């Protein structure tokens, strides 16, 4: 490969001329010797920001990271996907029992520049993009730069920042992120208990509950939209009623509460005794939680929860939330009448399934 390591947009030979820009880098799909020779010839004539590539699975418009040393091309943004996210850091200040992406300590500040390069290289701006980690606020300056780049390149895109919120009340970070407050950002903040020892146990960090509440109040003061996220693991299910009442009484300003089935990977596997549960068995608790939130007029949705795992009364609140690249269906789903509106399963559902799958013969909700 004649490319250097870095971020590239994938282009077809036939459309390269239409989309070429001097300040971007392109890998041009070229499998045949003639196509490769054509790209190399253009390079020799001065188009130094293009190189041929012949790799299975790449599509025009994808944005990739090219690692020349390892001879590896990794897709960072797939244009044809519905769900898109930008990864800012793998460092975190919490250590959640069910973390799907266990944190690391190394300096990974290069990820900020990579995320910014991805935004610059994307051909069609997405309707929504998530920013995740790790904890993105540990890279607050980088987050600010990334938000500014998104504003410049994708002015119509809604941004969702997944954060534990613990640093939002920090003076420097507040100044950095909210002067002025962004207009297109929604904050996705997990909350796992209505008392400090409950939440702090789940996130394995003393003091986290108070810090997260401070963060939520900061977001409220800045008039920022908030989605609270509750991952449904045993210690949370045990207090779900009280947690929902706490939210209704103390955090009525949140825009939405997302009740989410646990992703069976990462730390969830190491803490399986606390994280694995059959959602169907928890159905009465979920219905009660939904009634409590309804009573306080708090909008709520269920995420990562297949329809056959939920009581039919809750189906209208279920969303197809699992990101394209993580999403699959089991053989049992083939005959299911509600497959087209069911979120299905995580690709790694063989670790455990959210319930024993029961294909629905006819919708009954
Ligand atoms: S059988 Fe499959 S498609 Fe049908 S509700 Fe269950 S998980 Fe969804």
C-alpha cells in the first residue's frame, strides 16, 4: 500500500474527481491491476493525498484508519450505518460493574485528533452522532474542539454525549463547555440508585452519586437536554421502583429516561452474578417502574430489550437501539412476526440472552 498511516475517506475511482479536496486523504477502491496503475499514475502526477486500496468490506464513503505498520485498515465511520459514534478516550473515572468497554489508563489523547479527522472526512453528515468513551469529560478540551468541528462541518447534526456527568460541575470544564452552552447536544447520563451507596456501588466509585447529581443540576442550569440511562442489572432492578420515584420527584427536568438491558460483554462477564438477569422475569418490576414514571409524566423508553422479553404493554416504548455493527438476530427470530420492529440482540448474545427467545406469532400489544 502506498498510503501513510492516518485517516482516509474511501472513494470509488469513478467518483474521485467529483469529491476530491486538497485537505482530505482518500483510499481509492482498486482491485484490478489497471485501476491500481491508474491511481498510482495520478499520485505520480501530484495527487499525493490518494492511494489505491483493495480490502474486502470497504464501501464508498466509509472513513477508515490506515495503519501501515500492521497492514490494517479499520472502519471508523460507515456511511451506510444508521447509528454513528465517535470515540474520544478509553480512560474513565468510574469502574462500572457492567462496563462494556473496560477502561485503560494510557494516554490516548490522539483519539481526539482522530475523531476530528473523521468528522472532516465524512462525506454525508449523519442526522445524529454519539460521542462516547471511557469518560469524554476527561478529555474536556478535546471534547470542546470536537463539538466545534461538528458545528462547522455538520451544522444540522444532533450530538449525544454519553458521560457519567461527574466532572460537569468542575469550574474549568463548565467554562470550557458552556460558554456559551451548545445548542445541538443532548447529554446521556447514567444513574443507578436513589442513594449514594447504591449508585456508588454500581459504578465502583465513592462520591460518584453526589458528583453526578451536581452534574445533572449543572446541565439543568445550562438548559441542556438530558437522557438518564438506567442499565438493568440485579442491584438496580432491586431498587428500580425507588429510583424511578426519586427521578420523578427530584429530577423532573430530564427529557427522557432510558431503561436498558445489559450488554453481555466486558466487565459484565466478570460480574455475571450481578449483571445477568432474565428480563421476562423482571417484567412486573419493569411495568411498575413504567407506571411510576408515567405518574410523574417522565417520558421513558426501553433500549436493547427484545419485544419477547417485555410485557406487551411496554412494546410501544421499546426502541431499536442496538448499533448496526453490534446488532444481530437469532435463528429463532426468523419466523417472528415483530422482527422488523424488534431491536434484536447484541452480536455477542451467545454469552447470555436477555431472555429465552419466544418468536411472536401475532402481535398482541
Ligand atoms: S424472537 Fe427475535 S425478533 Fe422476535 S421478539 Fe424475540 S428477539 Fe425479537
